[in-house]
């Protein structure tokens, strides 16, 4: 057996022993030994292999599976620019604590710096974005000591990806050099060096619960306290936070991550209400303290509430590095404080009732602004006769999903639209799980992330959960290669809802969309060109080119009917939206 073949087989065997059950491969010559080893493991039922031709999409496919399952998922590439194409996924994994394993093939060390084809300096290419990295040299021979070295290195990589012994988990990089010959011997009969007896990993790590120590003690009881709920590493933590806040008698203003927030203390349209309180319009609701749980990533309204000069801000951090971009946090707590529910104040029910009542009072105005017919998010009454709105689409998608379903959100308008219309029945908890790339909140690879998330919850080809992705058109177009799945590759049942406003609609709701900035034809043309970015792409034709089913919904009722229909494979539902109406809706909701 060639040394390169032995090395690759040992690495794949040890990955499986360490719990890896999914792997993503992008074909290449230098990575051929790993490709053969992975295909053999897939054929033997030891893991499930997913082959893709675009490394960037492959990275986000692996990230989607890892984020949803919580298990490490390797993505394998050849040398050169192939490795660099993984950088966006690595950065997202770094900031979200997702156990992504980059396994990059490389040329032997003696070829670095010589001008050899497809050769660059791959060790360190991800700089400070990985939890751990190693550079395995190309083997000359196969010995017992080499086997131990290779296997223990894999164990270290998996341990670091999962956060052992105490740090936050995240991406790791294992760079592996191979010398020719790269293909196994046609008539080879040798076997790779064996692992531990019993099929276990070479090095077992004893894990302990919890995260790295952070500053702070317990969260003290407090009468006028509001909880701001952001993104957390695990949906179970989101549910725990909702129960914790309910037990303490504190209203919750939530971003829509982890799970769709519901419960007796969750404030309907809480983000909109926070903006009014921050501006001093509702003096009776001004809290003395806010407790931020997780990482807030979306709303200026929540930030404005925290920045009030009389506000005490405490943070329950889901990571060793707490979040405080405004530098207003007084005290930081570890997640363990969620185990101890503060004693509720005697007036807590009145306090919560004031918040939830004010939120419910916003309901009719919100529904009218976003085109919902009363309390029914599947109604036909689209706002101002202009067709569906983004928030109306988000409400319709949320209404179609049950507690066992999965919602994947893009990083632009989709989560914002969903948050402002959230008015769930308190009895609906627990609600569907939500996955979104909030580490860096980029639009990179979102289709692939959704495919990976669906594959993770529909393992073995059985559609146990409905999965819907809600994206904008630019997010969708940025990763159409996520639809590029070979005919023999595992394919999930996935519905992708694309809100198509023919461009960057989110910018019209920001300062760049101020009508004063488009007062002249030249100024309007400039804004349209550099922020509106119209594309004119025929999404139906694009889907046809990929062999993906496409439907178009011109009303919320049509969208609801399409979402209720069975799905087999990947389908895209396009909802055309008038981009010029975004700012009008935003102003109506302000």
C-alpha cells in the first residue's frame, strides 16, 4: 500500500471512530487519496459522503450539517485556491462556534515556494479563525509510530472542534501533504495500520459540561427587568431562556433565532415596542435593567434601549467572549445562571402584562402595514394593493411550520421581517427550530447551508421534518451553486422561499434609502446602481437549468397553499415583491 493511501485511510477511519457521520468532498487530484478513502467509507455504510464541485458551497453545506446536528463535519479539498474558497464558511464557523473540520490536501513541503503548480502556503491560511490546526507532512513510509501520530492528530482536531477541554468549539484545519502516487494500487492487497481494538478513537476525551469561565455571579431578582433574547449556540438554550424568564416574571423581547419565540412572557412585536420605549414614548414600560441573553445581531431598536443613560445592562453570554459593541454592559454571567430562576417580584404579572398588552395593541397596525388580513397570516389582503410584502411572506412561512419543523433564515431582510410580525399564540411553545448564519451574518452559502441543515435532520433519506428556507433574491443568487447536486448524491426535501424584489431591498430601509438622497434623477440613478443592484434574473429559468421545481406565488394565499403541498426534493417558491414599498412599510411600523 502506498504511504499516501495508508495516510488517507487512517485519517478517514479515525474520523469515523471519533463520531463523524457526514463528510463533504470537492474533487481534485492532490486530494485523491482522501476521495478514495471517503468513497470506501460511504460504500461500507460508515459515513455518508456528499460530493460537490464548488468549494465555497461545499464549506457551507458542511457548516449547515454541523450547525444543525452539533456534530463535527469535515470538508475535504484539493490544494491551492480550493482551500481559500472555504474561508467564508470558516469565518462563519469561527464566530458561531460551529464544529467544521477543514481537511485540505497539499503538495509536499519541498514544493512550497518553488513555483510548483497549485502550490501555496496553506498552513495558517485561516489565520486566527480556527481553534486548532496541524500540518501533517507527506509520509515516506508507514510505521507504527506514524499511525499513532496520524490518529492522535485527528483526535486532537475533533476535540478542538467540539470545544475540549474548556474552550468554545469551532472550526479546525488539518492540512495533509501527499506525494505521488496518489491513486491506490490497482491490485493492492495491503491494509492500512489499524486503530484501537473495539472501534473506539485512538485518544478518548472526557468532556465536562459548561463553557469557559466568564465574569459575573448570579442574576439577581429585579422588579422592572426586561430580557433581550438573541442568538445562542443551541436551540435548547433558547427554550431554557424562555422558561427562565417566565419563571422570573420578566418580559422577553426576542430575535427569531434558535426557536421561534413563544410563551406567556414573550412580547408580541417586541422589537417595534422596544424602539418606542427607547424613544421615551411609553414611559411606563421603561425598565430599570435589561438582561441580554445570547448575541444580539439585528435591531437598532434593542441597541437603543440598552444605551439609555439610566439603564443597567447585564449579559448572559453564550461564548467565552461576551458581546458588548456599545460598551454598556455592567455585568457578565455564564450560561449556568439559567439553571437558577430568580424569585419573581410581587408585581411581576402586572409588569409582564403591561409589556405583552402593549405588544398586542400594535397587532392591528402591524397586520395592516404588512398586508395581513386581520389575525390570519394567510389572507389575501396584501398591503395597499401592491402585492405581498416581505414581513407578510415571513408571517405566512412561520404560520405554515409546526414544532417539529425547521426554518432556515437568510441574513438580510428575512430575520428582520420575521421578528417584526412575530405574534405567536403563547400556547404554541415550543415552536419550530430556526437556523441562521449569525456568526458574521453574511449572505454567503445560504442555499448550501439550508441543504446541509435539511440533510442533517432528514438523515437516511427519510423526511422526518419539514424544512423551509426563507431568503432574499440576492442571497439566493449568491449561492445558486447550492442547487448543483449530482444525480447520485443525497438530496433533501427542502422548500426555498425567495422574496424577489430584484435587488438589495434592505438598503432602501436604511439611511441610503432616504428619499432626500434621491432628490435628483442623477442621485436616484446612483443610489439604484450601487445599492439597489437590480439583476433582472429569471429565477424560473435558473431553476430549470438545475432541474429544480419552481413556482411563483403572487399573493400570500397562494404562498400558503404552496407551502401546504407535499414536497419531494428541492423546490423554489418565488414571491415577487415591490422593492419601492420596503421603506413605506418600515415607516408605517416605526
